[in-house]
C-alpha cells in the first residue's frame, strides 16, 4: 500500500504542478480509515494535502463532490480540490488547529457553521456514495433501520453482543413514530468535532473530513457533536446550540430524538471498533452504550 501511495503522490502532484518537487511529507496520525499527508513543495513553494483512500475508492469522488457542493451553496470554509484520481484527492491546506472547546466565541461559531452545512438538501435519505445518495430511502426511519442492521453485521455474534444488538434495534423500532416528522434530507457531516473544525485566532478557517457524510436528520449531527465535544460541559454545549440557532431553527424535536441518537452514535462507534479490532475502543464503547441505554431508557433492557 505504501508503494502504491507514493506512486500516486508523485503522479497526482505532477498533474497539478508539472514542475514541482516534493521536499517534505508529513503524515497525520488521526485518520482511522484513510491516509492524510501534508506535502511541502517547491516550484511552486506551497503546502497541499494528499488524501489517500486505500479501500473505499468512492470516497475520493464523494469528498470532492461534497466540498464542491458546500462551496457552491454556502459560505462555509472548506478545502479547495486541486486534483483527484480514482482513490486520492489533492486539497488546499487549511491553516489552523482543531477547535478549542473552551473558547466561547469559536464554539458559538462552530454551531453556526454546522447550521449552514445543514442548509444543503438532498432528494432522499441515505449514504452519499460518490456523487449520489444510494441506496436512497424516502423515509428516514427506513434508512436508519437499514444502516443499523449493516452495523450489526460488523459486531460478531458472541456472549453479550447479541442481546445488545437486539436492544438497540428494539429501541430504534419503538422510535418509528418519533422519526416520522423527519422529512427533509440534509447534509449531515456525521463526524463534526474538534479535529475536523480548524480555527486560527478567533475564526473558523475550515471544516474537513466529510468521508462519513450522509443525507439525513441534522439532529443526529448535533447530538454526536455535543456528545463528543461537550460530554461534561453543559454550559459550552448551550453556547454551541445558541450559535446553531442563529442560522437555523432547532426546537423540541432535538430533545425528543436525542436519546435515540445517542444510542445510535455509540452503537456506530462500537461497530467501528469491532471493524478495526481495537479492544480498548470495544470495551470503552460497550460500557458507554450500556450506560446511555440505562440512563435514557431503563436498566432492565440490557
């Protein structure tokens, strides 16, 4: 894989900057599924980002599509796509560091930016694969049931997991009526948190990493963002939500759907942990999921 990636880096840079020389490559360690490298060039002197998708090649086309959509339809700052191939992207570098969740101005701004992302609509609910929503669903509940069953497949059948999967599916099925009011598929980042919200000074400079984006309910995005960024800081969460409401209405439906979306967010994290065979994450996410089910529903359900 490394040899293939180095060949693609050279090929991709030549296609964008025919006379450029790569003088430095810096690998980012945060990526779980894909590789992200900062390339320092000369002729021209410039820094660019190389994104390599070793398994799910369609994600290159997807991120290029989503970044273009955001640039055309909103004022949200995102990287510019400079070049692309079947399984890679070359992007402009966004100056800045991950969001500081103690900065009230930036946190409010992050909420406002997310609302702008959610202003983008799609004709159906579902995964964004390449440049299309597929499989496409008319009903949000139908997509969530499909998606949750797909995640169940990644969690092996063994003691404890079967009952946990059954509990999650039952909670979702019992929430069907609750989800019937979700009628406008919106662009959902689905991983909107600190490392993907880049800021410099008191300004958000860019939103990155849309590889998990879907057409869905904005309340799912908000729930996950709050769960990941403000797990024990309700004051900062309120500032984030206040920022969101500057641009987009957020009513009682968020509070009503939030318990379910907490369960689905942690179940998704558990599924990914099993996919990556990361025992630490498996243990941590199982415990967190069980606690949320206990707290938001009732302790007899596990």
